[in-house]
């Protein structure tokens, strides 16, 4: 599964990462961590930049390691991709997240409340796994959640040079109503014209753009670039989400530039599912 859509540099990186983790002794514990119930998911709100309402959340996986404590995904996802655990782990994350979305939707169904959506990251290895579409359909059906409540995030680098075989499962999911977001957009040097070929409906602008909005006024060249991306995206009917928003000034600049949705510590750090429910309710209260 490691040939999955990645370039040689990514694979080399993953191997280097895997070596680091091996030295820390995580390799032996990882394959069985799923069975031991050591993974958990934090949710980070996605906020509408126009009115500040919570629209949904991104699911971010963590590993509660018995010796090392809570480990972030950067510590174990590369190893999970390397060993193939990412397929069952990714399926577990999807299942938990979709169930969580149903729970939010049931408890958060007031007239003022827009239904909360869930964003889940897909690794390139999951993209090439033949069970992806059926697993997703099964998980949505079992939870009684409509496909349009789900957004799958795929990194731009995973889709660079993607051929039709790689895009086919994403197209099927998109036709069903699942949103596909292009994650870390702007870091992969992809051909912008190529966007039309991809079954994506959301661009997730990489955090580096948000960081360059820290000073006020921001660097004029960066402003132009973001402005250009947003207008291109909107002309192609794509929504723009920004990540890594840490300050009010960033949020304001990005709102003025026309970005649609934002995510970042300024609004909330990733946290337990109950907190998202509280935040969404608080913001729906007049
Ligand atoms: P990502 O998809 O780009 O997720 C956003 C990352 O930015 C998260 O890091 C989040 O905690 C962090 N972040 C959010 N707001 C801010 C902010 O305001 N400032 C800063 N500096 N950082 C912020 P995290 O949770 O460590 O996840 C890292 C990466 O691990 C994710 O990057 C994603 O690529 C991957 N990942 C997480 N969960 C999963 C999963 O279930 N499956 C797969 N395949 N990958 C996952
Ligand atoms: Ca993501
Ligand atoms: Ca991202
Ligand atoms: Ca990122």
C-alpha cells in the first residue's frame, strides 16, 4: 500500500519517520493499539467566517500510549501508513466520527441550528484501498447519516498527477454527496488548471497562508496570492476553508479576502466531542 499516490520524497520521509519512531519503541505497540482501544479522536470546530457560527468539525486522531502518554498523529501516522495499520485505523476514525456526527445532529436540532458536518482525513493508502467506497457507504448507512454530512480531506500532494484509477473512488463518493476537500492546498505546486479534473468541492488553504496574515497589513504579495486562489476557487464553485487561524486579525483579513470557513486555535483547540456540542449550542442561542 505504500506506493499509494505519494512521490519518492514522501516515501523517503515516511521511512525516516518510521525509523525515529522505531527507536522510541512505538513500532511493537502500534499494530495492537487499535485492539487495545488506545486511540481517541479530538474534534476541532469549523467556523463560518461570515457569521461566526460553528458548522462542523475536523476529526483528529490521537494515541494514548500507556508509557508515552498522548501522542499526536505526526508521531504515528507515518508508521501506520508504513505498516498498513492506517487502513483499519482510518476506517475506525471514520466510523467513530460519523457516529459522533449523528449524535451532534440529534442533540443539536433546534430551528436556529444548522446541522453539524464532520471532516475526516484520508491517507493516500486508504485512497488506493479497494474497500474505501463500500466501507464509507456502510458506515454512513449503519449510523443513519446522510452522505452530505461528511467531508473527506485528501492532501493536495496525494492527488498530484493522480490518474483516473485513483480518482474513481473519490468521484463515486462525490456523486453520492460526500464532499471532498483538497487539504494543505497551496503547498503541492499542483497545476491550478488540474483542479477542474478533481472531484473536489472544498479547498483547504494551508496554514502557511494563514501565518502570513499575522501582520496587519499582511504582505501585499501574499494578499494577492490568497485573493487569486479564492477568486479562482469561487469561479470553479469551490468553497475555501482556512486552517491555523490563531488571531482575530488573521480571521478578519481572511474574511475580507473572501474565505468561507475557518479553523484554528483562535476559535478552539481540538477537544472532546461534548465541547463541540456546547460551542455549537452557545452560538445558536440568540
Ligand atoms: P491537518 O489535516 O493539516 O490538521 C490540522 C492540524 O493543525 C492539526 O494537527 C491541528 O491540531 C493543527 N491546528 C489546528 N489549529 C491550529 C492553529 O491555530 N495553529 C496551529 N499551529 N496548529 C493548529 P494534528 O492534530 O497534530 O494533526 C496533524 C496531521 O495529522 C493532520 O494535519 C493530518 O494530516 C494528520 N491526521 C490527523 N488525524 C488523522 C486521521 O485520522 N487520519 C489521517 N490519515 N491523518 C490524520
Ligand atoms: Ca486535514
Ligand atoms: Ca490541513
Ligand atoms: Ca496541515
